């Protein structure tokens, strides 16, 4: 490691020719977006923001960093992944880890008790990046939250409806939304014989079931966390259960579980939730799954997580066909998650006043990856500009005519470009249109100048027509519409 | 200071009742945007992005932090204002200070030699904030840059055209755009007797002329920076000059200045620039001002800065009327700046290959402040949601009917809300519409259910009509258009 540092130092010190040699890269776990990626990102954002607005949400923004203490004690075991800023004198600051804690801080600070808001912004986690699978250290979250004291499960159901709408609108393949409730988990832990003080840490272990086998999870519970093997086995029976409203019904009849107050409230609410989801027409994708736990400390009620599912042939086209024996949907990763956190705002309020909240966070890096792959695979060319007209010249010494004309087009709101050369070749001007998808060329030439006209050329059809210079704006608008 | 730290520590340790006491605030120099401020921000962004797209720009994005060494040596005296991240193992990182250096890094890294791009993002400076005047530590920049080897002053002129368009479109009062050229400044320094090695530091001092008097600036030149008083006096004569193409003409005839190669190129280009600005119809606001210097190190050619101007009565309405004796426009602060930086990309290229660039950065915090004040002063109510319809109920026990109906509206792309109560009062539902500007209420009631209709109520006119439940989507779409 010392050697590695020295080698890195040497690499930075410069080369023989005396020039300073830079490491030309973005920081680990981050990336630039090029114009094509931005076009895809915009498309994704428009679908997501469109959905949030359809559901009547306002939007807010908060700083990229918060006081360090604002983030302290909110994330449990994940706190070690927070980026701190250097102490350069003044306040101790950290980059935001999610948008939920800043939202709770915002509500408490402004004494807001009712709001439905969305917030789309980057968050920061010093995690091990796996960028090909869409895991970054700087990544976007698209959050929608409903704060306020309301009747049970109505806002919760809307959050799930939103996940369903967004994942359907994005057209990135099939998906499932798993739901559970922290109260059901806690009740289950209690009746299985987990000591109270181990609820959160056993919950963290259960959360690993989407990546690890039950054997591994049990080993962690018993070996690392000191749980009795019988308790673990009882948990094992519960966390294998999946279903819908029927499972909630069944568990309400479980004589031991339903005696637990927490579990009983959770199961009653789960029944209610499925009733609303039925009315919202989304039960086809929602699964009540007792193994869903979610890592973060702040959830207090319903929790959920959406995963994309693909059969293996789609997911791994390079694999041999005989390698997959089933058409069962296989999870390829979480793209949304959330839940109810009724205690978080109270942690910021000087008097501990609570504001019940429920929300969902769409993680879009994985969605970008899929959309990018789709875009690359398709023949369709992505435009990265919206330019409608190129103002071109057919001969030399016409720069002034071009600048005068384009100035009129801009004033009329027409999106137009001009080549930054005094005497560009007509061919290179036409090529620029072909390459960037510009529909129309407005050509000034010596003959056209004499005749008081401008030549309009349709790039796709190559059709040309002369229009009067005086009416050029109207004629271009007409040509763009045809 | 040690006492202050201890007091602060004590404040954080908690109060008598055992509750942890937080400092509920955003970090110094930062702020949240509430939904109304976001509505204004969106409006400003739409105008700016609209202009950038009208001029054919693509967009990119870069990470909020860069490798520390990427920013090193680019900003001259301002480098001390860079935010560093804490060394938590791994790379040394800093928050971006502007969008120009990351853009140059992006070009070099991807070997791009031609691009016209915009980038709107937050940048970070550990400056002394003055938030009432729109000076923050976290603030947005809206950058438009043209990279590529082109004929002189054509892209430069388009940057100025863009500033003119945006500041006009924003309707935030009159403005001026000052232009100068680093080559003219360097030539001027040379003939006034400034030693070569003092060009950059004297340039930084000249840059203070917009805030400080000539006396103060001269004192800094002579006292702090050791310039001969005669040299300073010669500079003083030049930097008092303002004009247009005529001033460039006049200085080209200055026998000493025009003998300087740098100054001669700068002045010739300035004449050319004004020719293009004339064709773009923007010379009414552009001033060739020899006192404009700009602080940053990386400029190599034309530089510019836009300032808002107001007469004092507008600017300080609380001041007594007889206090202002003139209607002369008074600068209230810079809102845009930029220039040509032909050497920056080469600093990142391993072989030092240059990519000429020119660009402009719109600083919008000050613009937000003005727009916010305007919005507060005006009677017009700002909507923070786009909700078109509230799905309401006239009696109890109609939640399921409301949820079923709103689900149909969402599926049809109609922006709709429902109150999250099982039995909300009709009056409170109507009040919600009045408060948030929702145009239409779709009311389900017992009688309507029996009759197979939904009652549509226009919130503004209070007119009501019953429409068939089966056609409710079409009827609502019709009602929204009328």
C-alpha cells in the first residue's frame, strides 16, 4: 500500500518532457453524462416527473450537503458510507446520503405538517461501486413523499400506485413490488423469541435474503448475532411466505402471531392496503413478502421494494440456452423502495412533535443502464439537439447575410444554427444537418440575394424551394410543420 | 474562540429533559427551495434552457466533485475558496468550483474537439455569503460554451447574443454587457510598464474596479503589489475608457498601444466582434470597457460581464426621493460572465493539444432574488402543483368510489388528487381547490351513484353539471378545455 502510494505519487510528478501529467478521470464511482446519455436521462425524468405531477406533488430542493449532525443516527449500520467534507474551519458538513432525512429536516425546520412533494437530486454513498450494474457513489434518487396525519394506508397505497405507473410507463420489462410492514416483522421477531434489543440487527440480516441463501442468513443470525437456532428456524418459516391479501387473512388467523399487538395492526393495515391496491388496479404486480426487511433504521410501518424481473434468456443473452430450465421471473435488482417513517421528523423537532410520512424513492441509474442498452440495440438515432434550421451559404463572403438571417429566426423562436466559419462549404453544412438530424436548411447565395429570396431545402427529401426573403420566418414555420 | 467552541459543544449535548437538541438549519451560505421558489426557479430555467436549445446546444453533466488535482492551478487567487472532501481513504476530492474546468477535463478525457454544450448545475465556493444579495456558497451556474477551431469572434459573438436574449427574456430590468479582451489588457499593462510576471496579479486588482474606487485600486497596485506610481497612473487613464466599435478604432490609432502585438490582435478582433454584434442587433447594451478584467486565470481572449442596471429609485424604494439627483443607470451586480479560454483544455491533455473555447455563465441566484421579489409584490398567485381535478365525495363512505374514479383519471393522463381521509367534508375539499388553484371538482355522491353520473363543479364559476359516469374521462377533458 505504501508502495502503491509512492507509485501514484510518481505518476503525478510528471514525465520527462517536464509537462505535468494528470490522471484524467472522474472520481471512483462517478461518471459524466454525454449528450446522448443526457437525452435518455431527460426522457426518464420526464416520465417520472410527469407521474409525480399527475398525482399533485409540489417540488422542493435542499443543499447537497447538510450539517454532519443532521445525518447522525439516522441510517444505522449504513452511516459509515457517508461522505464527510474536510474541516476547513466552520461547520462540519456531510454530503446527503438520501433525500428522506433532508426532507424530514426541512419539515421540522419549517414546521410543515402537510405536504406532498417530490425531489429529484443526486445523493452520495461511499459504497463499493459496480457501475456496469448501475451502482454508483454519486447517483440520482427520485423521491415522492406524503407527509401528514391521514387515514391509514390511503397515502401508502398511492405511493405503490406511483411505482406501478412509473415502472409501467418506462417500458423496461416486467417487475414486482414486494410489500411488508416493520410492525409485522417486529411482531414476528417477538413471537419467535428474538430479544427486543436485537430486532434492528436481526432485521438487517433478514434484509440480506434477496442476495444470500437462507443458510447464510441463518448462520449470520446464530453465529455473528448470537440468536438461538430455534428462534432462527421459526423466523425461517415465516420469511418463506409470500402472497397477497389472502396471506394477510391467513396470518391474522395465526393464533400466536395475531396475539401480538404490533403484528395485528400491521396485518390489519396490510388487508386494507390490498383493498385500495385492488381499486387502483395494481395487485397484479404486488406481493406481500415476509422476507422483505429494508436496511434503513427509520421505517416504522409499511415497507416496499420494486424489482425488475426478466427470464434468464433476456437477462443473460450470452449464456447457453440449455442453461436455463425455467421461465420463472428472476430478479435483476431493486429499482425503487420506500415505506412509512412516522418518527423521523420528530427526531428533528425540539419538542419531538411527530409528522407521519410515507414515501418512495426511484433509483434511476439501473433504469438508465437498461434504457441505454435498449437505445444502443435499436436502430433509432437519438437526437441530442433540437435545432430545426441550419442557416447556410452557397458561396463565399456571405457570413453577414447568414448572421442577419439567423438573428431574425432566433427572434421568432426558431431553433437555428450557423457554422462558425467565414466560408464553409455547402457540402459540409449539409453533412452537419444529416449527422445531427436538422430538418431544414435555409440557404443564402448570390443569385438568391439578387432575386430577394432564400432557398429552403428539406434535408430528408432533398426538395428545394425559393421563398421571399421578406417572409422567410413565416415560410420556415410553414415548412417545419409540413 | 475556544470558549465559543465549548459553548457550541454544550448546546449540542442536549437539554435537561434528556432529548438531543439539534441545530435545525442548512449549512452556512446554503438554502432550501420551497415549492414557490421552485416554481420561480423552473420558470427561470425554462427561459435559459429555451435559449440554449434555440442556439443548438447539447447538454452534459459531470460529477459534483472532481479529483482535487483536476482543480489545482486553474483559479489563481480564488483557489483558497475550494471545498475539499475529507480524506476517508481513497482519492482526494474537491467540490467543483465552476462548470468550466470540469468541461475542459471532459473534453480532454474524451478527446472532443468540437462541441456546443450547456450545463446547468450547482457549484461551490467557500466565500463570504451575502444571501440577501443573492451571494451563496452553493449556487447554480448556467453555462453555455462553444469548443472548436473556428474563425475569429463568430462563436464569441453568439455568446454575447445569448446573454442579451436571456436577460431580455427574463424581464428583470435593464442591463449592460461590458466586453474587453485579455490581450488588450496585457498589451496595456506592457506599454504602461508593468513587469510580465505581475500581469495576472495587476489584472486581479483591476478587476476590483467595479466595487472599489480608482484611488483604492491604485493604492493596492502601488502599495501591496509594488507597481511604480507612474505605471499605475498610465493604467488609470486607459481603464477609464468606455465605448463601442469607435473606441476600438481610436485605440488602433494609439501609436504606442497599437504597436503592441497582443493589443493589436485584441483590438482588431474587438472591431470584428462589434460588426457581428451589429448584425445580431445587440449593440444597444454592449460596452467596450477597458476596466473589465475578470478574476479567473484561464481567460486568454475576449472577456465579458453582464450587469443589471436600475435607477436608484427602483433599486432602493425605501430611500428618500430627493436623495437621487440622476437617472443614470446604476449597476446592481453581475449576473453573467465569461470569455475565451484557449489554453484550459490543453492543460489536461497529455500532449498539451489545445481546444479553443469560449463560453458564458449565467449566475441565477441574483435573478431568483429579483424574480422572487417581483412575485411577492405582484397580486398573481403562483401555483406549485399542476393538479387539474380533485375527486371529491359529498357524503360519507365513498372512499372506494373516489379511488376507483381517480384511478381512471390517472390512467387517462389527467392530473388529479384525492383527499387522504375516509370521510372528508365537502367544504374542506372545495377549500383545498381554492387554495391550490384546482380548476375542477369531480363529485361522487349517493344520488349521483344511483343516477349513474358524476357531478363536475367548476371552482371559479361554481357552475355544476352532471355527466354520465361511463363518459367521465371525456367529459372532464372537455370541461378542462372550456
